[in-house]
């Protein structure tokens, strides 16, 4: 006698939606990159040739001072314990003590981080507001065949601005607007007039780059079949370009905008040094000069976290604005 039994089908978990899978993938990549950054910043001190404490304190420092400073930094402990202490300190918001000012690194970062963030965000806003209408206008003019010479001249000018380093622009702006015309301050930060030249020097190159990207993408969209159909319906130019063309080239422009924004964060180091702005950029320059390694570790870590966070934010915005990207790139 046989007993028949029906096997119950095994229920498999439902697959994640493409957008959720895309977001989880990007978050996982950001976390892995963050772990690599933490390890790299920790290795700044062990990989310094010779004794980093002796190099920071100078040859006139006594052996007792060097030994005491090494103990304060925890450099007299085993490497594994140093790394454990370093990571646990990061979770508590502690970055060590500066060798030069003898202040907590976290206090200096808290004071100077808002300045760098404001400078980068203002420059990106100026670049974005200027690049989108300029790129769209030049692309529409080139496509319609009108004002070709003007479009070619603008394109040449944008290429020249991309090639000029931002520190040369900064020096040129100071010479023209601060020294010759005496219209704006040559250095400083805190008032609107003092912010004009640093923001412009930081924004001009990215503005030109984004405008070229918008120009190329807009030309590609204007040549698509659905745009031909829209033109055949004799839609007004405002609806044709803003409602039909602009949304379909936004993904590539956002991707380029994310690269520009992360580049702006790195470029603040040069601009803050030229204009004597008390931000993270000038802090890391002075720290490298004085060999203040705990401060270097803190500033590098903050810059890396800013870049990773901005890249993740741009990916999430792209997935929200254009859900197709979460399917093709997930």
C-alpha cells in the first residue's frame, strides 16, 4: 500500500523592484567605498617615512616631548589596537588632537566645514543656473540653422573656459575686479561682496563644461523621431523645448552635474587658498605644510565622505527623475 503525498511548492521571495535594487546597490557601493576611505586615512600615519611625530614637532623637540605626543596619539600601541581605537573614535565623532593647535580636530572641522560646503554649493548653483539655458539656447540655434556664427563663437568660448585652470581665473578676477576696478574685495569670506569672486572663479569652468554637455544632449534629443512629430504638430517653441526636449536630456546632464559637483568640492582647496577663505581647503594646505597628520586625516576623511555622499545623492535623484536608469544600470 502506497501513501501518496503532494509536495507543497516552495515559495520563493519576490524579487526586489528594479528601483529598490538600484538604490540598495548604490548604498552598498558607497559603504564599501567608505570602508576603503577609513582604512586609507588610517594608513596616513603608519606609512609616513620615519617618525611622523618627530617630523611634525621638528628637530628641536625633546625626546620626552616626542614620547609624550606619541602616547597621546596612541602610536605606541599595536597597529590593530590603533585601528580599533581610530574606528571607535570616528563613531564617537572624535578625530584626534591637532599637533599644532592642540585643539580637537573635530572642533576645527565643525567650524570650517560649513564655509567649504557653502562655497561649493553656491558655485554649483551658479554653474547650473547658467549652463542649462546657455546649452539649450546654443543647441536650438544650431539645430534651426540660425545664428550659426554666434553658436560657434559661444562654443569656442566655452571650450576656452574649460581649459583655463580655476586658480588662473581667480588671479585674473582679483587683478581686474579688486585691484584695477576696485569693485570687490580681493580676499575674505563672510559678506556677499567677499563671496562673489571666489564663487565665480570656482563656477566658471564647471558652467562651461555643463553647458557643453547640455548642448550635445539637447542636439541629440532634437533629432529624435518624437521631436519631429512634435514639430509637425506646430507646437509653440516653449512647449517644444521645455516640455518635450528638456526632460529627456536631464539624465545625462544630472550625471555630468554629479561629476562637476564632486570636482567643485576638490577645487575648493585651491580657491580657499587663493582668497584666504577659512575653510577645509586652506586647513588641509596649512596642515600639510606643518605636517599636522591628525588634522590631515580628519580633513581627507571629511572630503571623501562629502564626495561619496554627493555621488549617492545624484544617483538617487537620477533614479527618481528617470526610473528607466534604475532598470538599465541596476
